[in-house]
C-alpha cells in the first residue's frame, strides 16, 4: 500500500478538550498531515459512558482504536485532572510501533518510553508533525511501511539527541 498524500495523525486528548482538537485539525493540513481523531468530531461536554449501553461504548472504543491504528503518529495533549484514556491510547500506539509526541507537563511513565518525544508546547509538536510529513513525502509513491519506519527513525534520533543533551 502506498502512503497517503497527508500523513495521518491521531490526537489523544481529554474528552472535554474535543473543541481544542477540532481547532488543531485544520492546522495540520498545511504541514502535510491530517487528523484521524473521529472521536472529537461530535464530542461536546463531559463524557458520560455510565449512561450509555455497553454495545455503544464498545463501538466507540473500536472506532477510536481503528483511528489510532491508522495513524503514523499520535499527538498526546496532556493536562492535569483529565484524560486518563489518552494514556492508554499512547501506550497502545507504542505497542504497535506508532510514535508519540507528548505535549504538556503532565508526564506519567508512558511519556518516558522509547518512541515518545516530549515537548512543552503545541507549536513544538506541530513542528515535529511537519518534520515527519516532510521526511515521508516524495515525488513518487512510497510504501506505507517505509513511511512508518521513517517516522519512527526520526523519533529514535530525537530521543538519542535528548539523552545526549541531558
């Protein structure tokens, strides 16, 4: 399979931050990326899973997993007091070899695993997404596996550089 013209990015954030995710999505396009975060399209207000039928909840989880697994990178928008599910999504991404760009000061253990690049601001994260897209964009069709490996290698190199700088 050849890689798409825009690299897919999954944005993991607290459910209550869906409006922020929707505001970020158009900013990805000029960078050569597109959001695969379907969960944020219709989300508003607090998540109320306890009031939903089990099958509906499982359907939501399956859709989130499909979106995440289609991504070349996961952008985690971490903040205090919310977003436990995004930590599970970050861990799932890493298990499947999808690199994570972690934004924010709230940094649990997952934020320090191999394959995670930690940044302080959304602007720094968007710069990384642009770098990923630039590395895989070619004037000829490229294989999706090659594109994914290329993005992962950029993350590994950044991780090595941050270890040297520390």
